């Protein structure tokens, strides 16, 4: 019977690792999008400043 428990533990561990990886990937993508958004906002504000000079 210990092998059945071991199999269950292994399956649980594998599933946990998959979920953790998915979560990490999502967080990484969220950070990328946030950086991209900040950069585009900076570009817009820089363009507004340069237009104010005209």
C-alpha cells in the first residue's frame, strides 16, 4: 500500500509544480505588460512635452 501513497504524492507534486510554473509565467507576462504600458506612457508624455515646445 505504501506505493499507492507514493504515487499519489508524486502526482500531487507534479500537479503543484505545473501550477506553480503557470503562475510564474503569468506573473512574468503581467510584469512585461506593465513595463510596456509604463514605457508607452513615458513616450506619450515625452511627445506632449516636445509638442509644447513648438
